[in-house]
C-alpha cells in the first residue's frame, strides 16, 4: 500500500511539474509573440513597402538621318559601347560629291558678291563725276548761248546800220552826189552785214541746242543715284546668294557627317535591326541604346501610403533577380495616378461608382557606386522599402 501511494504522489508531482513547464513555455511564447508584434509594429510604423515596382531607365533609339546603303555595322546586340563609338557607316560617296558641289557654288557666289560690292563705289564715283561734268557742260553751253545772243544783237545792229547806209546811198547815187563805186561798196557792206547776222542767228540756234543737250545730259546724269541704288540692290542679292550657298554647304556637310552614326551616350546596344548592305531611309530605326549609368526605380504606392512619403527619404531596394539590397532615396512623386496616364483612363458612370484604391508612381534614385558591373537592367522587379521616420 505504501508503494502505491508513493507512486501516485510521484505521478502527481510529475504532472504538476509538466503543467508548470507548459505554463512557462506558453508564457515565454506569449512574451515572444507580444515582443515580436511590438517590434514588427514599430518597424512597420516607420516604413512603407510595395512589390509593385520596377527599375526604369532611358532607352535612346537611333535612326538613320540620311538615306543610303549600309557599308559597315560595328555593334551587336547586348554589346556595351562608349559614347562617340562609330556604330553604323552609311556609304558617303554621294554626300561627298554633294559637298564638293555646294562648296563650288559657294565659291562662285562669293566671287559674284565681291564683284557686286566693288561695282557699288565705282558706280557711285562715276555717277558723281557724270553729274559734275553735266553741270559744267550746262554752264558752258549757257555761256556760249549768251555769247551767241550778244553776237546776234551785235550783227543785227550792224546789218541795220548797213541797210540804212545803203538807203542813203541810193538817194545820193541817184543825184550823182556819190560815185557808183561807193554805192557798190555800200551794197556789199549791207549784204555782208546781213550774212554775218544770219550766221550769228544760226550760231545762236546751235548754242540753244547745245544748252538743251547739256541739260538732257545733266538729267541723265542725275539718274546715277538710282543706278547706285540698283547696284547696291544687286550687291545685296549677291550677298543673299552667298548666304544661301553657305547654308547649302552646311547642309551638305551635316548630311556627310550623318552618314556616320555614332553612340550619343555610353550604354548597351539593344533591338539592332540594321545589317550590312541594307538600304535605309531617313527616320528608319537602326538600334537602341540603354544607358545603364542613369537608372531609377518607379514604385507604385497606394494613395493611402503616400501620407508620410517625402522626397529625400532613404529607401532600401531589394532586387528580385539578385536577391540583394541597394540603397536609394525618394526623388519625386508623380503629378497624377497611374490610371490618369493610361491609354484609356477609367470613367465611372453615375450610379455605378466603385471606390478603388489608386496607385501613384514614386521615383526612387539609386545611390552612386553600387552597380559598377552594370547588373541592373530597366524592367527588373524590385521591392522598395521607404523609411518615413
């Protein structure tokens, strides 16, 4: 009997011990759960994360700017190239000929403009000299006219006096008061005086004609100003032709330069569609370059998660492809939700409104120096966690 009672007491004590240990375990577990919950709450209270995010970057399409046959292709898909690297060479023969022709036309236009510029002062000088000469000729003609008019008056007076003397001689010869010889001399004198007067009148008419001719030349010389203006206009037209020819030279030079398609930035070649011997046209896509030095994360946070997100806050970025974390910071918040930028924004009809939590794109930039091997690629999925406090 004593042994049975001892056994029961032992079992009772063991059961009590088990209950105490179970209670202790439960208590410790409860404490751990509560502590974990508190820690998780404190961790989540100052952090906002989303799995609706991916890496973004620039994609620079390269297209042909001139037409021609592809001579050489120096790039392959997924090849990393540096800025300024020759990627595609288009046959430049036609464009070299066009440049030589444009340069020849520029030289001809420059020579023509030089001649036009030189003719302006020459025409101006000639016009000034012609005006001065014409003025001098008019003055000389006017002086000759005055002399001729004075000569006419003088010969007229002499002819009148000779005629009067002849009339008196007629009376005297009739009375035999003068000899016939004296009468004949008077007749000859009168005729000579009339002839001299007629010659003076003719000279006067010539002098008048000379004045009119000199005045006409002066009027013609006065048009020298218009001639100078015309030459200046021609010189301006020649200068415009030079400018046009120079523009054609620049255009031909640019076309020749565009036959060599070079990388505008450093990056990875993608979507190469050009092959040697292919004929391309302006605007035809050749390939694309993705610069991996300038990438960022576009994270679509729910609108109710933006309450505490501000530019400059630190971000931990987990990249799914590599299972590693990168450091970054909030750069900016988009001006509208992603739905507003979609091709067909949703329009809820009256009476059919259903509230849907919208997502707003947030741009997150990487800290420099974390990806020296350029492992990150646009389009990769990431999980950014923003530390808000």
